[in-house]
């Protein structure tokens, strides 16, 4: 039987890191086994459904490169893939369970249920639907139940959990899990408005969509015994289950918005590469080989093994993501990086540059930053003349001869041919040697004049990329306008 797995998000907001990890592991498993990866939207809780969330999930997964084989946006043989479009099926299946005595009607009002819970609190017992004291098919005569239903009395359908037995399943990651049926609630399956709960819809869909493996977060483990009972009641073969380890913040608290961004979209906006994000998320709970951490999607697919996923919670460490992203920045082809940088520059209002120039700038600066947009912020001087100068740095390297030297440096630049870093370096070395000075006596001021900053890539490499004209222009502007104004304001001591 060919592998079929599904990513089944509830459209209650943006796709977050945890959802991405679940989607990715399903994807890797499907691709590794040549199976199908299906998107199903679980929107039975209409109150929590957020408009636009489905599009966001699909678009975000497309951005990272996870393509589905079936889903609401592409169709497929077992649709519709949106639960709110399958209500009739759930109703029929709930009816089937009623007929088999595996489920029953209950007529309790919210107030009655609240009083039941209150009694249980006072008696110190765990809250659970008390089948034998409430108003339902067990406590009311059959004719009464029929009459109430015929009158249109609001009723839910509950699962009749067997009274005294063990419910067992084998989790691919965690091994055997056993729960006693007394610890399982008579779960509502169909609400009085005709909508199914998560449990009913999930099981019915996994069956009718021929899902072979359910791969989902650890928080769903308590639901699984209920699902097992449902499969039994229907007489269906359950899929295999694999529950993925919890994700934690570095301080071991539950991953949450309060600790910074968790929405994949936020990472995208900050300029992380989809490859880096996927690589990072892939290692939250699994590592293909002990000796390295950078993997392409193809490698992840080739190595993926569900049974090798850890049980222990995985820590989401942003510093590691930054490190990984920096590795990708250093390795991705320059053509691709230039293409990605272009819209960022446009958004910042910088002039347009040919891709060749962008590639040279990226090659110059990519060792010094973690994320592509930082090329445009840290390296702003490669696109526009510096707008701010680190004058403290300038003063630290000030000497009375400096203005004269800089005038001569303009001359030097003009006569340097070819305008290459090595040639520039050699000529400036001679220049300072003739004046009995070390190279830094001119390099530091030049760096400030050309970039506005005290740090950056090698200054001669920077000059080469900026080009002769631009360097001379910046130097002249500095000598003619900025320096006199600065000296007037704060004369050197
Ligand atoms: N709709 C559930 C969620 O939002 C799916 C859980 C499952 O995969 O069964 O995570």
C-alpha cells in the first residue's frame, strides 16, 4: 500500500514554526517513500477560523518549497479537502455509530453540564461526562429520546467509550501507549448544530482519504485513544501514528509568540532563506547524521526516518537559525542572491543596479552578515554615498597632513589602472612609505570617507567594487564640503 500522509492544519492563524515542522516531516516521509502528501483544512471550529489563513498556509508552504499532491487548492481524488464542505459525510458516519450502539444522543444543556462539573470539582474527581447521571440515551427511555429528537430538542452525539478495558496503540516514535478507558471521556462527536468535532472529522477523513500514517505534534497524544476507539467502532483499520516532540524556547518554556516570532511569515519578512529555515526546522527533533548540520531538501528526503525522531523536546534556538542562514548566504549562487536582493533594494528606495554589480557587492559583504537584507543595511554605502559618518573614528586617525594627503590620493586614484584591489593596495603602500607612515594612516580615513563606517570589508576590495569614479566623487565631496564643515564645527585639538 502506498504511503499517504496529510498535513491537517486548523486555519486559526498564520503558519508557525511548529506547523512547519509537522508539514515538513510529513512531506519528507511522503517523498522518502514515494507516497502522497495531502493538505486537509480542519475548519470545523468555525468560531476560531480566521479568514485568509488557508491562503497564508498554502502560500507559506509553497515559499519554502513544500508542494502538495492533493489539497483544496489543487483538488484530488478524495476531496473536498476542506472539512466544512464534508458535513454530510460526518453526519452519516455519526448516524452509523448510533445504529451500532457505539454512540448515543445527549440532551444536557450548558447549565446542566456546568453543574455536573461543579459536583465533580467538589467531590475531587477529574471532570468527565457522567453518562449515568445525565440526560441521554442511557438514562432516558427510548421513546422519550425519540420524542425529544422529533421535537427538535438540541442534542449532541457522544462516543460510548467502553467501560472497562485498555486502549492501546503503537507510536512509531514513542512505542507502545496504553490508556485505560475509564480515563477517556465520552467525547462529543457531533455538535447540536450538526458540525462534527475535531475527533470525528479527523478519523472519518483519515479513513476516507486512505491516510496510512498520522504524523502530528505530541499535544495530540491524548486524543489518539479516542481515535483508536472510533476506528474500532467503525470497523476500520487505524493508520500508524507518530507524535513529534514538543518545541520549547531556550529557557524550556513552551514555544510562544511572547518569545519573539514564531510565524513563518515573520522569518520570511526578515529575509531568512527558505532553505535555511527548512534546514533549521528539519533538525528540531531529528538529525540525519551526527557529523553535520547543513542539508539540502533532497538530502533530508533521502535520510528521513520517522523511527529516528527524538522523543525529547526540541529547543528552538534563534542563534542557530542565524548561523545556518549565514552559511546559506555564503554558499548560495550569487545570481540567485542578486535576484533576491533586488526587490529589497527597490523597497529601500535605492537606485537600480545591474545584477553584475549586486553580485560583486554580495561577494564582498556576505561573510560579514547573517541575512541578505543586511547587505542593504550594513552595506548601504555600496548603493548610496554614506549619509552618516563615524566622526569619532575619523578624529582618532586625524593628523594635520591628512587634508593634503587626501588631495594627493585623488590624484593617485585617477592614475590607477587597472582599478583593482591589489594594484590599489600596492600604490597606497608606496604612498605611505614615501611619507614614512604605516598603511593604516591612510586606510582608516579612506574607509570612513568611502563608507562612513569604521568596519567593513577590505577597503581596497571595497574601492574596486565601488569603481574609480564613485571613489573619486566621494573623496572630492568629502574634501570640499564635509571636511571643512566638520573642522569648522569641531576644530581638531
Ligand atoms: N487540526 C489539527 C491541528 O490543527 C490536526 C491534528 C492532526 O494532525 O490530527 O493541528
